[in-house]
C-alpha cells in the first residue's frame, strides 16, 4: 500500500520580525525564525505525503487577555501564509506554500466572557479577511500556566458555549507533568460544564493537545502520576466530542532519552501510547508534531523521529489501513471540519 497522506495537526510558525511579540525572552532556544522554509526542511523525508498542516497559536503576549495587539498581529501573519502573500522576501514562505495551510487555531480571550469574546472575534475576523477566516477552525487559550480554576470560571465556560454555537473547536493545553492532577480534573469538569444543557449539535468540540503532557520521566506504571493520568484519559474519552493529538511527547522526556533513537523512545513511552490508543481509538486520535517545540533537546531530525514513533504505534496496535488513514489525516479532517 502507498504511504497515507499526512496532516500535521499541530505546528507553530513565526517570522523573525515578530519575535518580540512572543511570550519568550531572547534566551529561549526557539528565539529565531521558524517559518515554512524551516518546516519544509524538517519534513523533507515525508514531503510527497504531506497534505498540509494546522497552525496553532504560539503564545503571543496578551497581558492576561487584556491586550489583543500581538494575537491580532499573529492573525495577520496567518493571513499572509494562507493567501501566499509574504510581506517581504525574508518571511520564509511563498505563494506556493498557501495550499498547505489547511486550518488555523488562533488565540482567544475566553477568560473575559462572551461579550468581550464576541468583540475579539469581530476584530479577528476583520484582521483575517474572508478567505483566511474560512480557515479558522477553532481557538486556544493555554491553560497549562494559568492559575488553578481558570477554566472553571463562569465567563470561561460561557465562552466555550459561544464557540460551540459558532461551530469552532477549542484546543485544550494542560500540563499534568508540571502542574499535577488538578489540571486533568479541571479539564474533565470544564468539558462537562461546557456541554451541560447544550443541544448536541451546538456542543463545542474539544481537542486535547500533547496527551495532556504526562510526566514521561517516571519508570513505574504504579506511580500515582501515571495512574491519575490513565484514569483521566479514559474519563475524557467517554465524551464523543473529545479528540486527542498524538503529539508533544518529546518535551516531557528526560533529557538523555531525547537523544536516543525513535525505537528507544517508543519503547520507553509505550505504556502512555497504549493507553491513548485504547481510550480514544484511531478515529479520535490525530498525528501532530508540535514543531518546532519538538526540536528542543532532540535536534533538527525531531519531526522525522516523531513520525517514526507514530508509525510504530500503528504497527504495534495492528491498525487497519482505514484506521491508519484516520490517525494520519482523517481524524484531523473530521475534528476540524477541514475541506478536501
């Protein structure tokens, strides 16, 4: 059988000219341009099979959601990508790259409640223009570094309901590794409350990023951290409006393991991968690289290495050709309602 088409459901892109708008200081290892020129180089081994990608917001500065300047600047950057109109030759993308931009997941100030969210969405749509706005499939507000309880505020829950009514998804970025089980417990409650009393067709779809960032440095499956994470995965998977990105694992590995082969990494994290496959099944799992974040401590071949790990997941799980097609591209198409 020929290789399956691939949709990378989670990448970040930013030109060097906009680095000051990111929530990173100049000492950050990714504080340089990561545009499509660099992405093409990273994915060279699978270029013939790469059908496209989803661009996920890159944590632009927003002053606790009060300043929308940098997030709207990112949407203007998305527009240039989607329409193939770089603002200058050094932006790292060309007109030919536009066809790869299948969808976007910008930032949105969900903490401010429905009224302010509505104002932001109007500003965002104006900044994007009609052609690019059609590719905006959902929004993200990173929860991994926010105070406990952020996702459970009344304004946040009502904002999620607004996204559902408008047909947008919400990308969930939580971090069990550094923040503990409370982030998982709040994710479960957030989903329950966002769907409570809402008609089925208007319930917001949740797409969990990076396996919810479990602690992949632990060595025992009897560790309370692993047990709590496993329990949460099966609980979260009970909701049919919830999907999981098979992504982001490299960031949670011990440093020495990052340097090892794809085979060694696969063997080390197999218990977590097996739980995700068992809980969600291939029809609700999608491939994502988390490029360029995945390169930190791993190197320039990180995308290729993660692709190989996911390929081994397919083999070990004995996935059918149909199931593999879902994992590599079909699930992303369904969850994000991508065209084509």
